[in-house]
């Protein structure tokens, strides 16, 4: 098991692949104010279950292709659903 990140799906146009944007907060090197940084990762989605806007957990894995070295572990929240709808 490798590193894991939580992020939002920003693209699902490819077959079995999604692009996940992960936001991190980092302090400014001089002033200390926290800055939001976004990095995009290509992740393997075997069943094409993810849609744009879904909140997902991705995990580091073997290289699937040149840029794709992550895989979707689970979908935490569906796009457009509230917390009560996803529980039912």
C-alpha cells in the first residue's frame, strides 16, 4: 500500500482513467500564510464508475502507463449528492 490522497475528479473523458485534482495547504516560505496548491494526478478507474465532481480516494500503485501511477480506491461522495442521499 502506497501513499493515499483525497481529491475531486476533474475529467473522466478517457477510458478507465480519471484526472483527480488534489488540494494541499502549504505555508508561504517567507510570510507563513497558508496557500492552497492544486496538483493533478491521472488515476486508474477500472469500471469507469467515477464522474466529474466526485470526491475520491486515490492510492499510489504500479505504473499503468507513462503518466498513470495511481488508482481509485473508493468514491467518498458523488457529484451533486448531499451527505443524506449517499447514506440511503
